């Protein structure tokens, strides 16, 4: 099963200058709970913004420019593949696509499930956006609304969609 995890503003924004636009405590907890013990697949830019393997996960980076030698300091805890297809072929069970924009664009047509944190704010200065969804292809299975976060001043919700 291919799942996508993303935090998306009302205008589709997900990042700027290779960084997340927000740090929401509840979202980070949710992300850890979802992905812990699973494979996470990310693009090179997402890897560079994180800078280290995510603990208790199989970390896969999709990159045409990086090689296994670039990850030697991480003692085999990061794998690199030249394409999303190759990364997916190396994985079993549920995998989580965690960004960024280019990988989301490649994975959206392959995904079985979306775990979206929908942030009710627009971020005009963003330079990276989540792909537009055709909602006729998706069925909502859960939604949890938060009027605001511990440190995030806008409403948000966790929405889970499965492909019809």
C-alpha cells in the first residue's frame, strides 16, 4: 500500500525554500505515530531539509544526484534509489511518501491512501505546492478538527482519504 502524508494549506502550499512552512506539535506527533515502524520515502530536497534519518523507520531517498556513498555517515540507515519506481519496488507492506513536491507529484496517481493535515490558512509566499486532487477519485474515511494548535494559531484537521 502506498500512502502519502502531507500538511497542506488551503491554497495547496506545503513549503518555501526547501523548508516546511510551519511546525505544529500535534502534526509532528501524528506523523511519528503514522510512520513509526514503516518505510518512509522522500525526495532529495526533503532529505536535505531533514538532514538525518528518521528514527524507527526505514529511510529511502529518491535522488538521481546522490549515491549510497553520500549516506555512509549514517551507517546503512538510509537507502538511495534513482527513481520513485525503484524505491517502491524495494518496499513491502505500507510505505509512506513524505515529500516533497516533486515526489508527491510522481506518487499521487499511485497512492492508495492520503493522510492530510489540512491547515486553514493560505500561504502566498510558498514556492512548493501539493498536487491538486480530483476528489471524485477519493473517499473520506476520517476527519479530526482542531480549532487551533498548541502553538499554531489557525484551525486545522487531520483528514484520511482512500482511493475509490
